[in-house]
């Protein structure tokens, strides 16, 4: 009778273990989830307006618990609305990128960010940027907003 009471718990635990093993085998870890340049298509397959984002770090490779300069290079006709960094494999909250300087001519934005240290020896981070198209510069009928992400890793 007591074994019968533990059977649902045992089956649930076995299911969770199976899912964990399956994810490790089917979805292998890799060193860089995205390339440094991401192209975002605004109108699905038939889009004409593409937004390009490039990111450069200083220091590179990125270290934790230090001030990190981030350079964002946007395509013409796009304006940064907000940007933040957050941990992917361990949630540590969202930290905004602090905009330090904007060069409008070459669409270069310099920002500062800080990454906290945690117990994970290898951290997976994600910078998320939200930017808006200048409808007049791109000849659009309405403003469009795009959210783009850039993943990177740090090691202790």
C-alpha cells in the first residue's frame, strides 16, 4: 500500500530526469549562440528594410565585476530606445546599459555595463536592444520597433 502512494512521485521524478537528459543530448551547448552581427527583417520574407546591429566589447573577452564598454553600431534610420543585459543560464535581474556617448554620423553608441559574479563557472549572458525605425528616413508608413538580442559568455 505504501509503494502505491510513492508511485506518482517516482514517475514524476523519472520524467524530469528523462527531460533533463534529453535536453542535454538534443540541444548541445556551444560557445557563441549568435554572431556579432544580426540582421533583423521587419516585414517577414518580403522585407526591404533591414536593421543591422554590431556589438564590440572592451575588454574583450568580457570579464565579470568590472566596467565593460559596449559599442553598438546601428544601421541608418534606426534609433536605440533601450538596452539591457541579463543572465540566461542563471537569472540575475536586468541591468540597463548606461549610454555614455552617441555619435549620430556613424550611428555609434558607447554604453557601459556591469556583470555580476555568481557561482556558475561559465555564464551565458544576453544583451537585448530595442530600437525604433525613423519612418521618414526609411520611407515607412508607420514607426516600427525591433527587439534584437546578442548572446555572449564569460568564464571565471
